[in-house]
C-alpha cells in the first residue's frame, strides 16, 4: 500500500509498505516492511497495530465494537528516507481467533499502519483488512 498525505497541494509525505500476506496463519508471525519515501515533517513514530472488529446483527440494527489487540512500535524518532523497515507481529493467543463469519455474527481483523509526524495532532492511519485462519491439525497414523 501507498500512503500519500498533502497539505496545500504539496505532498507532505509518501509512505510505501508491503504486507507479506493478508490471509494469515494465526500460528505464524505477520510480517512486512515500510519505507518512508518522502516527508516534510520529522517522523515521531511508526506503529503496526492489530485491531479486532466484532459485529452482531440485531432487530434494532448492527452492534459493533472495535478493539486494539496489539501495537508494535517499529520506529521511534526520525527515520532515514528510502530505508526499508521490516516488522514482525506475533498474534497473541488470548486475544485473537480465526476470522469468523456466521450469519449475523462476525469477527474480523485489520492491520493499522500508524505514522505520527512532528507538529501534527492526528496520526496518519492506513487500514488493511486481514483474514486469520488456524490450519487443521495433521492426522498422524
């Protein structure tokens, strides 16, 4: 994914990233990398966050809740431009499960790339839906 943010017609920042997979084995680390290609303001931090969204349809509408499950800060302070920054996130067993879609109920997950620039109150957030699965146990004979 590519994140472009602008102020006054000038590109304020260009951030490139790659997720190694969006369909993920819950038992293996989630990996990828980020490249800050251009920024006018100093980078304060870069985080990779895992969010869980729960939805339940009711006669009154859809009830939904979103929770931050995990946040890994991969950069603190300014970062060299055009430098590949790898990351690895281990799914916490107690707070994650395979993606569930069953009729009116579903549990889904998103990865958020969060970049905080100096002088900005709100961070830049890019969201990526991911599907988590648990592989079947092998049958030993």
